[in-house]
């Protein structure tokens, strides 16, 4: 493998501010990436037929990008994708490594790498216990095994376009993954033609940036950035870094853990008063311009040229249609100008 682990000379804090390029294209359904956690029963059990109807509704709505992971229901999301997307060759399918799904019977309750909490997070309709459980595995052999199992769960014929390293977002996890060569094994999969894109996926702009900076140029084709590019939090340094190194961004959790669509939590906890005030300001601004706040939230990341997809989870066909509408609603350019003037945005995103 030709890639080395030498750190790039570009420092995240010195990236040229002019490299934050804006998109000239209007948002559309082509930017809609279907997020696969909800259909795997995240926080709410979901029947197999209901999940299939939701996925079919996404296809019917023109969605052509789908993101999943072994973590989502310990392989259930991938299996559902495999059934619903079977025979399609016009899709962009992304999944992840870092968690290898194993049969529950083969796992020890004392093994710290076994994510027993996964069963509590992803609820299966009509089942007391999931048949599989994710186990952390950053080894090259684990990457290969996870890729092969994902391909099996996805039905064997559905191509995996993007493979992401999932949630390596602490110093300890990053050090272990670097020591074992997790990303280098993903690069080998790409070089061998098994996948098209090497990626990262996590909730930390800091660690996404660290990974980009520590690996050789051309390592990452794209990243999935969750909870870091939305109307409340937007890390412009990360966006500049991706612009500089030609890395596409897939934005997730653009509703700020539901806060921008009527939720009561911020980053899964209590909402600070200053954050609540910003939500109120955004609500008033959207109302003044006659557009739904969710549409503003969906289209904000797409104002940046490096953002390729916005990933949204959907429980029902009705949610698919509602989310599709958020991509096609016309958001006036003046709204973005007003938002910058009111200091709701760190950088101008209007033309």
C-alpha cells in the first residue's frame, strides 16, 4: 500500500477562508440521502412490512442515496435495504465498518467490545432479543469481515459505493484504529475495486478534522458529519478543510437532534437558554419569509459546494414525502442574508 501515515502540512486553523465555496445549484431530491437507523427500530419498534413500505416510498419519491450501518439494529437495517433495493444499479449505497455483527450466542457478557446496549437502542418489532450484536473491531481482518457480512446482508448483488469508519471519535479510538490500520484497509478495498469511496462518519467536527489532517492526500472521498452542520452548530473550519482537499460532505442530524422540528432536546440533553433563543429567532425568520423551518434546516448545508447529500431518517412514507418537500421548497436568498445580518450564521451563504 502506497499510503503513509505522515501528517499533512495543512493546519486546520490556517486553511484559507476563501476556500469556503458556495453552491450555485438549487437543492433537489438528488441531495436526499435516506438514513437507515429509523427503519431498524431506533427508539421505536418497526415492523418489516412498514419498513419496506417506507423504503419503497423513498424510491418512488426519487431518492437514490441510502446510508446504513451494521450498528443500526445489529445488521437489521442492512437486511431491510437488501430486500427493498434488490436489483437496483442506479443507487449510491453507504455503510460502515468498526462494528462487526456477531451472533449473540457467540458473545460474552464480559467482553468490553460487545455493544450490548445496542439492543436497547434499536427495538425489534415482535422480538424479545435481537439475534445479533455489534462488536467493536478495527482490525484489517475485522474490516474485511464486516464488509463481507454487509454485502451478504445487503443481498449480495447491491454494490457498496461508500464504506465509512464509524464513530472513531475519541483519542483512544482514533489511536487504536491508526495502530491497526483500519483506514488503510478501507483504501485497499477501494484499490481492489470492491468499493468506490473511503469515508468517515461521526458526531465530532474535531475528530473528522483530525482524521483528514493525519492521513495522506486522497485518502477520503467523503465524510458523514452528524450534528456539526446545522442552523445551530456549523463548523466552518471543517467545511473549509473539505473544500481544500476535495472531500464531499454528507450532512446528518441537520435538525439538531430534533430541536429544529419541535423537539425538546439539544445534543440529547437539556436545551441551553441561548440555544433556545436561536431556535426562536430562526422560527421567526422562516415565518417572515413564508417557508417552513425544516426546509431551511435541510437546505442550509447544501448552500456549501462541498456538501453532496443531506441524510434524513424516515419512519413512514408520509415522512418521506414531507422530507422530500423540504428539498424542493424555494428558500429565498434574502432569508440567508437576513440570517447573517442577525448573526445567526457564522459566514454569509447568500449570493
